C-alpha cells in the first residue's frame, strides 16, 4: 500500500500531526475540515450557514488537489456541537452536491477544535 499525502494552500493548514488528506489507490480520505479561511486560518463569522459553506469549500479544495471533486465523495461524517443546526447543514449540502448524494452520518459532539460548531470529513473515490 502506497500512501500519498495531499496538501493544498486552498484549504486550511493542518493544525496537528495529520495530513489534509491521504490518497491510497483511487481513494482519498479527507481529514475533518472546520470553518477556517485558508491562508489566514481565521474562523469565518458565527453564522452556521456561512460556516457550513466554508467547510464544504475546504473539502472541495482538498478533493480537487487529490484529483476529484465533491461529486466523487462517497461518504461524509458531519460533527455538530448543536444538532439543531442539522436542517441548515442539509440545505447547504444540497447546494454543494448533486444526486446521488453521498452516504452520511451526523454525530452530536460536546466540542470541536477552536470552539467551532461544525466539522466534516469525507471519503472520495476517484473511479475504477
């Protein structure tokens, strides 16, 4: 198995001992993205809709660097500190993805890095 680290300046830098993504064969495993602006590493405003858009934009940038796009995402895991935001996340997700939508899990958590309310990771399959 050959693991290739994926990195792009168009998504936030890793804030720990991990890669933005790892590519193995035709699969890209994208680390959890939070609503940080690439470059500045600042959290976007406190609006959950804007933060969710930022997270999906970050995921898209890493997917592109890995050779794919959001249409290639097969699985998402959404972590929320407040599950009442789930409806907004659904609405924003529908703006970033086309059917068939990826499989998804949503998990309520007590806290996330930097005190943000949302984090999403993804698995991308680039085809056969």
